[in-house]
C-alpha cells in the first residue's frame, strides 16, 4: 500500500468475505485454529449478506464472541467499498467471480486494499488484468487471484524447482512438466458453478474460448513459444506411467506463465510448461488415461453438486495430493521437485492456503497490481505454507 498512515488506520488486517458459505467458513475456521489464541494474530472480521448467518457461523466454528461481523453484498457496491476501507486485506470466496466479483475487485483497487480469491476463471481474470492492473499499481492494491489449490502448489512448485535448478545447474530449466502423482479429494458446488459459468460465457463469446486455449492469455504483450498441449494421453519413460489430461491445467499453466512474466522471466522467455495426471504402467494405465479424456468433458457427472455443498469433515481430513515437477534441459540434465499437501485439495487445503495468502500479504512489500501468489509473495508464501498449511516443498534426488 502506498501510504503507511492509511495502512495503520485500517480497523482490520483481514476480512473474510463470504464467511457463511462453504469455503469461506473453512477460511474463518483456519484463522481461529491458527491464530485465535495468539496475542500476535491478525485483527480479522467475518463478512457476508446476513448478520444472523454470520452469528451462527461464528458460534459454530468457535470464534470469539467479539469477532466482528460486517454485512456486505455483491449487489451493493457501496457496502463493498465501505468494507474495503476498513481492512488491509479482503479474502473472498464469493464466486463464480465472473458473476459476483467485479464490484469487489473494483472497490479494492480504488481503496488500495489487498485482495485474494480462489478464482479459476481465466477469461474473467484476463478481463480484470486489462481493466485494473495499472490502477492497482497506482493505488498499491495487490489483487491476487487463484490463491488455493488452483494455483498455489503449481505456481510455487515451479518457482521452487527453478530456484533449485539455478543452484544446481546455473540456469533455469527451459522445460518443466507438472505431474499429479496422487490426489484424493472431491469437488464442491462452488467449483461446479464456476466451471458452468465459464462454459456459458464461452458459448456466448468466442473470445472466451480463445482465452481458455491460450497459455499466454494472462501475459498481455508477451507470447512465448508453443506449449505442450497436455491433452493427449501418452506413456512417459521418465515416470514409468501413463499421463492423462488434468482438469485444472488450463488455469494453472496460465498462472505459472503470468508469474514468470511479472517477475521479469526468471524461467526464461523460451519456457515451456504443461500439467498432466499420472495413472499407472501397462494397459490398465492406458485405459485410465483415455478415460480421463472423457472425464474432462464432464468432470462433475450427471448430478453436479450445488453451491454451498462440499466434502464432509472426514473427507476433507482424509484427502491429500502429491505433485511432481520435472525440469529438463536440452543436454539431458534433469531435476525433480515435489509439492505434497495434507487434506482434501479443493477445500481442506485450499482454505488454509487462502488464509495464509492473506497473512503473507500483510507482511509483503510487493508493489500493487493484478498478479499471482508466486509473483507477489514467492518464497514468503512457501514458508507460510510449510508452517501453517501442511504443505511440503522439497527436491527429490
């Protein structure tokens, strides 16, 4: 933020907007669990459309009865601007963002308030970059999209692999493969609604389809080399398994390239990157990989979950993920780096990641703009993920 006096005058450090929703409640729960008994914790508040529902959630998650509640509505820009003027950071889980996020982003940019969300809607993100990046730089607001499972493990995984690459080999890897080795988790209604809104937008506007297909849709003015598609199942000798399309690759790859772009291309201007899911060797792995092609067309099945629905507490706590990053050089050198997470990736882990993004923004000195967790926070956020979100980041071999 541009004015230290303005920063010190804010009533709150963090406001969780959408705290009565499924994921917003989990973010608030994380702040209670990690910082509720600390004298050094953030000054935070819960915000949503209904004071009665906020009161109920506050009691259910065991937040102190003194935890402030703020009534604000996506349909009332005045209430959103008033909320933003009271806090240094807004964490929002109110999506689909293309339907409910416009006024909040605008209010944060106008008031110089930091913002983080769970957005996986690249066409909307490209639009907000065009509309607000320069104004956010001027006001000091850090607008930090995709601060959950999409795309923190991937964004920061590539960043840490490249740091290791420079240490070991003196240069970044020009080619990196992101490979999901294992993952156990479920989708919520919010994720289904976001994908549904994106598909409806694509049917109305052909430009949206172009954004979805373009790996450099979030790097205006820069077009890198042709990228691996990640959409064709194939057997990989270096992993010994079949690789299949990954449903989150279209958003994660764009954020990885935006981080590289905003940080001045530390991975190189010739950087190539893709993401896929590993199945198993042999015919069974091939069949599973081919089945995932069909799954990409309808990842939620015949009855998608409704907004507000999500995995049970037991499902969240039993979830996990393991992502391998392989860096390659033309001369055959290779480096491997892994990011692993405890808890269901989309919700148990995502809620922790969003909460810690907010905490990291409080400490960051990065300039304003519309960016990514990797571009704004980099290794500061890696350390918070390790300490407070049950993620591990480490080189292999």
